[in-house]
C-alpha cells in the first residue's frame, strides 16, 4: 500500500466516523424494538438495549391473535403472487424493448417512461378498479401496479447488455423467441431477476395504502394495515392492561406493539441475504447500459 498523506488519513477517519454514526442511527431503532418486544413491562421511555425481564408472552399474544395471523397469511399471499406476476410481466415487457429490431421501440419506451412522471391520479384509478369488479379482492392490490416502470427500464437495460451472439446461435438452431427468452436469456439474467424480486417483494410486503382504499372488509386487510391500526389506535384487541400475567407484571401495550412490528419486519429482513450476492451486480449492469 502506498504511503497516505495527512489529508488522505483525515478523510478516511472522517469517513469512518460518519459511516459509524449512520450505522448506529440505522441499527439502533431495530435493536430497540427487538429489546422491547422481548421485555416484560418495558416502556418506550427506557432507551437502553438490555431488557429487565425476558419473556415470549408478547409474541404469544401477537401470534395467537386471529386478525394478525390472517393478515400475515394474506400478506404472504400478496407478496408471493405479486412478486411472481410482476417479475414475469417486467421480463416479458423489457425483453422485446431491448431488441433493436422491435418496431417503434423508441416510441413505446418513451410512452412507458411517460407514466413515471404523469398518471391519472387516485380517483380515476379507484373508479377503474371498481368498474373492473376488483374491489375487495387481491387483484385490486396486484393489477394496478403490475409493471413498475423503473424496474422494467432497469431490466431492459440489462437485456441490452447481453451479447447478441447468444441469441443468434440459438436462432440458427431453430429456437423461437420464447425458447431463447426462457431457456437462454433468463438463466443468465439471475442478477437482474433477483433485483426485481427483492424490490417487488419489499414493495408488496410494506404496502398498505392500496389495501386501505380497495379492501372495505376489515377482516380481509393485509398485515400492514392491521399493524397501522394497532400502533395508531392502541392494542385493546390484543392486551388487557388491567390483567396480571404469569410473571406478576401487567401486560404492556408498548411491548405488544413492538412484538407486532417485529413480526411484520423480520420476514422481509431474513429474505434479503439470499438475494444480496445478485443484487449489486444487477443494479450496476442494469443502470449503466443506455
């Protein structure tokens, strides 16, 4: 390694200091909520990360509540089905737009990009969903945003970076476009597919506003809407603050809220490491190609 000057060392120290502060600011709220979720009689006012008494009773209350369990299952269904449909739709849209021989490619690309900046607004979309008979169904949460424009453009740029010789050799062997796409292009496009899967899964897992609008039956809401109601309106459905638990301490609404937040957060956090090795490569290649 070359000898560093004083200014370079100062820059490295300042950089490390700022990144450390950023890491603490990012990690502390998560650790605090985890600590509170395992606490018995904890409080939001106690900012330490060490619980006084460990307990699983908060998670037992949350995971045995029928509304939360049903919302969790509906969110799993939405995330799984929505991710598969969106990734498939993005690939089927991006692949032809990446081909120079596609008729009027520039026009259709510009037409799709136009939707990133201008839309009909909430009321026309609501009326459209209602007229199509999708109210109170999972399709109202999936179809309106089926193809995210930004994700599709990233996938298109990735496909444009692939060598044309692969497709040309397949055509010589008699393969059609669908065979080329699903047997040659898709297997070597795992970085961008993993990126799309991660983006889409996180979006569907965290989404709540569309469910609040299109799903009128409270019993059919997704987990995030239930979580919002618990955090904003209290936890009367889950805990009776006048009752004394087995440990001799009153049930605490703050710890119940923390356990609910952790139940809603941990699945998507545990999902990320499996796609991390593909994510950075997919982002770089998909964003650099013009």
